C-alpha cells in the first residue's frame, strides 16, 4: 500500500514541511519573502507608494528581521482599492474570486491564481492530516459554499487528501442529520456554534452517528466549548483558523496535542504586534497577529493586520512539528463579531439602520445563543412620532429595518423598536454589542 493510501492516518507526504528544521524553514521563508515583496512592489501601486514613502526598495529586505520595517496592510486598504486594486496578477491568470464582509456595505474581494489554489489545497490537506483525517474518511462539509472561503477551501483539501467529501454547505438541520447518519460521516467541518446546534438535535436521534473528528473554525470558541462538544458527542474537536485576505481556512490548525494552532509558516509569516503602537512583540506576549503571505501570487499581503488577538507560543510542540503555534483566538482588537459564520461590523448595521426614516442613531446589538444557534437582535431607538404610531405603522418600520440589515449582512435578524432615550448612553466609547453567548 502506498503511503498515500495509508488509511490509518499516520503521516501524509504533504505534511513533510510541517517538520522542517527551523533553520531550513527560515531559509525558505527568507527566499519567499524577498520574492513576494518584489512582486508586490513591482505590481501593486499602493504597496510601492508606501515603500517609497519610507525610502525602501525590495533590496532593503535582506534578512527576515527586515520585515518589521515594511508598511502594514489593513482591511480598509482592500475596501479603498475595491474591487481589484491590490491584485498583482492580470485577470487572465486569476482563476477564482472570493469575498468577505468589509467594514461598510461593500465586501472585500480576494483573488487566486491556479498556483494560489494549489497552495490552498496543500495547506488544507496538511490541516486535515494534522487533525487525523485520512483517506477513507467521509467528510460532511457544512461550511458555506459560495463567496465565503470555508466551503470550497475545505472541499478541495478534503478531496485532495483522498477523503469522500459531501458538499452539503450550511443550514437545513434535518438534512444534515440524515446525511450524517445515512452516509456514514466520520468527519464534520462547520463553525463550532453550528455543530453545537446540530448536537442538540443529534441527542434526539436514536441511531448512533460515527463522527470521529470535527474541524471547527471561522469564529472564536472556547476551551469550555471544546470540552462540552467532546464530552457530549465523543467527537474530537479541532480548531482551524484562517481569513479570506490571507487565503481562507488553512492558515493554522491544531494537531493531536490540541495545544494551540500550528501556523503554516512556510506560506504565512507571522508577527505579533502591539495593536496600539504597531511595535513587534516577542514570542510569548499577547498581541495582534500580523501575517505576510510568502507564496501568494494574485494578491500578496504584506504585514496584514488581522485584528485577531493571540500569542505565539515559543515552546516546541509534543507532536514534533516545527511550525510555531498560536493560542486559540478569543477576541479581536476591533469591534467585528461573528454570527452564524458571518463577519459583522457594528458600522454596517448602523449604516443600514440609518437608511430608514424615523430611526435615531442610538442602537445596540444583543447576541444570544438559543439551542446552540446564534441569535442577533438589533434594538434601535425611533423618533417620538414613530414610537407613538399605531401598531401597523410600527410593524412596517420594523420590517423595513430588518430588510435593510439583511441587505447588508445577508442574514435575517430580529429588530426591536424602542423608545427615544431608552438605550443607555455611554460616556466614552459606545458599547454597541452585548454578547450574551455563553461557552
Ligand atoms: O472565516 C475562513 C475560515 C473558514 C476559517 C472556515 C476557518 C474555517 P473570513 O470570513 O475572512 O474567513 O473571517 C476571518 O474569522 O480574522 C477571525 O477573526 C475569525 N476566525 C476564523 N477562524 C477562527 C478561529 C474565514 N478558529 C476571521 N477562531 C478571522 C477564532 C476565527 N476566530
């Protein structure tokens, strides 16, 4: 039996780079860094301008440490150059576009060449392998298919691994449960909150399911949630991390040790910075994760500020991988939150609300979790005139608001109209989001 056919998992050939000696890994990183900086400088106007402002050229990068001199890239740069302004490849070389939500109504667009798709597939194969997924497994892929990177990212990785992939996408709980039971599913990919929702229903199912591994990500979740999932279902729950701007899922993943996420450092170079000053912090210190893509062609990202707060773990991992780990991501340094896998900025909700006549700029967003499913309620103050209107008129405003929010976010949320001055005013930064989701 060839090593590719090893049904017991063991080792996958694509994982060899997970174990490179650090010195060799750093050579690869430096060589790739120099070439990606040159590519971005030559082909992306925004990046070249920022380099020139700092009197830098690609030749300024002679060592890995020189990365710290380079300018940061932020989400607003993608928005400001919407849709294609950061592309470093001509359209004829781009084979795929995905999109994710930006800070305003417009999404941010990300692009892939054929080689980029190949790298993505590779890191997803390595991710699955690290979670003990192998040929012979049946993967129920409940990440959304579409502009979101989760669905197709996991799909192609699973197929390339040689597993059977069921492209069920998100939603439709009854069908998910039927498929899980009837198709002999052994691996589930979904957001942790959606799996929690499925488990509520699974408990009502009489026949046992055979799910062994869960590959959960796209939103923050806690160790307590892992313990709950593992104890209640017997599924081994692994954390997978990624973001559209960098590639999608597969930037980092847990291994059998379940002690932090290994970053695929041969493709994504991590730094941790102080979000207030931008200064690089030493390993072991908590800060904002900054990533540089080392092999991306269509859209190289140089020092991309993820806004995700974490710590680079300096100690080597018991699994033997030489790739450094980050601690699980529990929060962000901006106000973005994630509900049912959708990234939401309060500013998007605000823009939608204020489009509707009769609303006041005072609102709050309440997040709860019912039966494992995230719920979002927007409470917004309306003018005294609207508030004293008859029920029918109030309902009409409420519907308009729910439509406006759905237009921007793509999900239906509950909207409540409240009396003027009933939402607490803050003395400093307004606290727009009240997150009551536990575990
Ligand atoms: O969520 C990619 C993905 C798909 C990752 C499937 C894992 C699984 P975006 O929609 O661009 O991409 O959202 C990226 O989601 O910056 C984090 O704030 C958050 N996030 C992603 N994975 C995790 C995780 C995908 N494991 C944003 N833990 C990121 C905590 C996560 N937060």
